[in-house]
C-alpha cells in the first residue's frame, strides 16, 4: 500500500485549475521532492494532501484512508509556511497542547524529549513570542514530529531557516527516512532537498511534468530536471 | 471521554492565550462600559420608558461587546498558521468548535457580569430583584450569541473584512434570540418574574440554543475544510 496516493486530482480556485489531473504516489520510506516554479501548484498539492482543502475531482489517500479521516491525520505531520505554534504560550505548553490533541500517552514526556532534540530544553518555559526566528523554526519542527508521524508533509521546509535549524531539520529528516517514514516536501532549495530525495516530481502549471526516481544527474546538477522537463 | 478531553484542551488553550494578552477582553470590557455610560447620558434614567427599554439597551451593549471577543476566536489562529495545525490534528471539527465556543462563552460572560452592576447604577434599576431568573436569561442569551458568533468567526476567518462581516452575518441570525433575551430582561429588571405570559420567549431562547448548537456542530467541518 502506498503511504501517499494522489489519483487524478483537480483543484479549482474559482474557474482556475490550480491542479490538473495530478497523479503521484509515494511508497513507505520514500522521500518525494516536489519542485516547480512559483505558482506551479506545489503548496496547493501539499495542502490538499494534508486535508486542508478537498480536491475538486480525484482521490487522495494516506495509507488508504482519506486525509480527513482521523486515522490518516494521526499519521501525518505538516510543516507549512507558518510555524503553527502560539506566541502567547511557552514552548512546553505548545508541545503539550499538541501532544494532548494527538492523544499521546505522556504529552509532557514527549514534549520534553523533542525540546531536547531540537536544543530548546533550556528555554522550555519561555514564551514563544520572545524566541528568535531560528528557535521558533526549531519549535515548529518539534511540533510536527512530536507524534512520530509516518508521513511528513513539508512545504518549503528549508526556506528562511538559520544554519542550526537547517542542521536540526536535516538530522530529523534523515532519522525519519532511516525509520521508514515517508516524506513529501515542496522546495526551491534543490540541493538540500535532492540530497534527501529518493523521488522527484516536477510540477508545471498544476500538472506533473516529470515524476520518477532521483538520479545522480539531478543531485550533481539540480537544474537538470528543469532543463530537461520544465519550461527551461 | 477522549472527545471531552479534546474539547477541554481547546477550551483551556483559548482561555490561557487570551488571559496572557488580555487584548480582546480588555477591548470588549472597555467598549461595554463606555457604551453603557453614553447610553445613560442619552436616556433619562428616572423615566419609566427608559427602564422599559433598559433590557434592550443592555443586550445591544452585550451583542457589540461580545462581537469584539468573538472576532478574535478564529482570527487568533491565523497569526502563525495555527489553524492548519488544528485542522490537521486528529480531532473532530465539532470538538474544536465546542472548545472555542465554551472559551468564548466564559469570556463574554465575564464581561457581562462586570457590566451588569454598572448597568444597575447607570439606569437606576434593581437588577438583582429576580437574580437567578435573570442569570438564566443571560446564560441562554450569551450562549446563543456565542454559538452563532463562533461558527461565523470560523466562516469569516479568511475574509479580509472579517471584523465587519461577523456582525453583518451574525446579528440578523441572532434576532430571535436577542428579541427573547431583551423582552425577558426588561421584565426581570423591572421586578416581574417569568410567568406563563412571557415564558414563550424563554422556550424560544432554549430552542434557539439547541438548534444552532446542533447545526454548528454538524456544519463546522464543512466550514473549515470546504
């Protein structure tokens, strides 16, 4: 069974088709890099896979379940453009909140563990509004990984991160892949993404222009796939 | 039990976040007190007609002050895209809605309970003469405001002019509940208990609360995800 299955998905904004008959699959343990120019539909596709919006046509499945199914949501972790943590709460309170929403057996223990893994245990009781941008990004990573999701959906995960946050994210992503978790990430940072990716999908104006394994040519020349399958 | 815990988690989170900043509750309370004061200048509190319409004035103040709080309910989630994280969490939309509605209810009630004694002073009414019946009406009327306000707050969260759109959408829907609350409050602050003559308003308030709570619980998933 595919970890993520996208079959014939169309998504309309008014009359404009942001996604046009998109077909993609990601097997368990795969890392699929979604690439494409601005406006190609990467974020729309990720948000539709995450269940934030229903597709106009077609079907999306997370381990066979609809993304709006509670079982599927328990298996998903999402990092979008925002950090999805509350400025008015402390780092610990934020993670315990999400731990409770994901019905973790011991939310405080899980929160503390992830605060340690992201180097934030020293400021666990500090309010997020007092955090630096890098600390906020690391907390966002901790929030997304807290419930040990089997499928990670990451929208531009390396954008605007500081060096330490990039290192933390790359470490947890490598560990996730080693544990057999599935990653689908949209990105413009081709070099960082292709180092992790097992598969690549190029989106062009809402359509899949290329979908296949990540090859050595792509890793050595990240622009290769654009030059070959994109608009140039 | 898990469902109750999910509702309680959202409820506690919203209350904690609001009480840390006090942004919305301070604005709402200040607005309620200023409008009560201004209305007391506009209407002579010694006149019988003023006392007759005092229930109406009170609920107009509650409705507008409550809107300031309700507007923040889902808008608070936009700051860091927290709404995405809540929508992707494995909790039913109804638990999210009820948690937020209960938190809004507590905050609106707090503003109302502070405003009520001042209303009694400014309008020269003995609002405590039918205290428990008045509390029943305030609770029912406030829940009506809260439940419709919370669902419309979710509906308008991505609209640029949501501060304007919420009252425009909410108040027309709320007319039957406000009418009932106004009629009953005017009678109760005048020292008249709820009798068979005006109990129909109370039944309507209860019916409104039950119906709109049920409709909101059913529709919230569609409102949030489409």
